[in-house]
């Protein structure tokens, strides 16, 4: 039997209508969204009918992504497919920990809503941006960042993709330089300089907020962005994730070393699926709606 890991999509993959077909077809998903609607009225409307602009606002993106990520995982469970380990990309780590049992789905929703508000408030202080650099190695990107004011290499996604985060003026000039030396720069659909020192105050506020929650070691291994290893003490690592790089390539390599041979991305888009295919030759599928769920379930069961 394949050793399956769920990987939970991160911010930037959101789109209008996400989660709707899963809500319409799966009882556990309806219960999840209905719980969230009671805690934050209007959330279903944002997910299912919100505009692209509305969903790009961090305060909206994070709760909507959390629900859609978990919805895909719960629908897979209804189909008899469960994860033996998990990881989440940035925001996706909140959903991965909920799935892993570090806290309940309701607590996770409250946590992600506060996280979104805290990070949104941090964005208003200075104009910042993020972007992915393709076709250049991480050392080249990291070195180039040092030539610009408050620009940081923050997400090490694969051998050929590194994300930078910082002042928008620096990001804009950096993008021109990347093109000059043969790389490709892709702006990200986020509205802040996440995983950088710009989030130091936000991380401190988030740590204070989490102190009121009972968070335990997950029931299955959940790999942390900050360490690329399974969680032990949850709260310190979860807060450090906000203002430190995501070690995604290393995370996937460690999961493979620990026996994972089938990855299923749960949540909007196929960003993580495509990255995994560049990191390892293990199979990777994605589930973001009812159609892709059926396709993935069939593929996984056929390869069992």
C-alpha cells in the first residue's frame, strides 16, 4: 500500500467559487463550512461567490483557504482515503495541523481568522510584495537579494524556484535584474511581505494570541515549514513560521526519506503538486473540487 501524505495549499492559490462543489456533495464539508459561517458570517459567500479582489485580501483569503483545504481532505476521508502524514505551505500549515489533530477544526478556524487579521494589519505599514523567481538557483537569488533594500529570499520551493519578499520598490527593481540575467519573475497574488522580518511584530502578536489555546502534538506527523521536520512543540514553531522562510523542498525530501510515496495536494490549485513533481519522482495528485476528487480517488485506488 502507498504511504499517503496530504499537502495543504497555501495563500496565492485562491479563486472565486473554491470549495462550492465539495460543499454541495459531501456531508463533512457542509458541516465544516456551516460551522465557519456561524463563527464568521459571510464566509461561505466569500468562498463561493466572492470576487478575485475580495479573496486576495489576506483577512479574507486565510479563512477561506483554510476551509477549502480542509474540505478537500475531509472529502477524501469520506471516500476512504486518509493521510499518514501531512504538511502545509505557509497558511496551509494551519489546516494541516487541524487535520492532524493538534486542535479542533473550530479552534483552527478561529486561529486562522486571527492570523489573517494580524497579518493584514502588518501589511498596512509599508508597501510590500512577493514574487517567485524561476530558472535561477537559490544561492543566486539569495545573493542578489542582498543588493536591495529590505529584500529577502523567503520560500525555497524547489531547485529552480525561490520566492522573495520585501519592499515593493525593491521587488520591482529586483524583477528587472532577474530578467536581465536569464531568470523569470512571477508576482504572487498576496498582499504582504510574508515570511520576512516585515512580519516580526505580527509573529509576536500571534504568539500572544495562541497562548490561550490548547495545542497538542499532532496525531500524525505534520512537517513544519520552519524546520522541515515533524512538529514536536507546536506553538513556538507555528509562530516562527510567519517571519521565517518556508523550507518546502527540504520538507518534501524529508517526507520521502520517511517513506511517503504518494502526495495529494488538498485545496485550491496545483501549485504544490507541480513543485513536488520537480522535487521527487513520487506520484502527486491534487483535489480542489468534486471532479478532481473523483479522478484522484480512482488513480490512488488503481495504484494501491
